[in-house]
C-alpha cells in the first residue's frame, strides 16, 4: 500500500499537534511532506527535525533566519503571508489538513 502524503497547516496548534500524534501511530499509512505555522518557529523547527518533511512554511517572516538555521538538511523553507499557498502548490500531497 502506498503511503498517503500529508500537509498539515497549523501544525504547532492543538489540532495540528493532535493530527501528528495520530499519524505517529500510523506511519505505515501516512508520510508528512509539509508543515506550516504562523509564528511558532521553535515548535515548527522541532516538528521538522522529527518528521523531516520536504517543505516547511512560516507566515511570520521576521523569524526566517532562526527557523532556517534550525531545519534539517533537505527541508525547504517557505516564508511570508502567502507561504501556506506556496506550500500546498509545491508539495506533492494527497491530503491537506487545515488547522489554521
């Protein structure tokens, strides 16, 4: 069975974190390919290091340098008010969970 590729918008909030907890129990079925947050760059960096998605998006541009330095290799950073749209358009995914 092919894994379903998932993007989670609002991954650092309560719904996003709960979604990631469910996916953690279903790693044979799902792959996280994108994570996004508004301004919680530290939480987003922690998630990115664990899940190693291809893309991470942050809408608050002022934290770009800190987040970029904290991301794992191979993870592309999208930043700015249209970062969520860019993420959904760039990532090859089967499902988008919008928890924003």
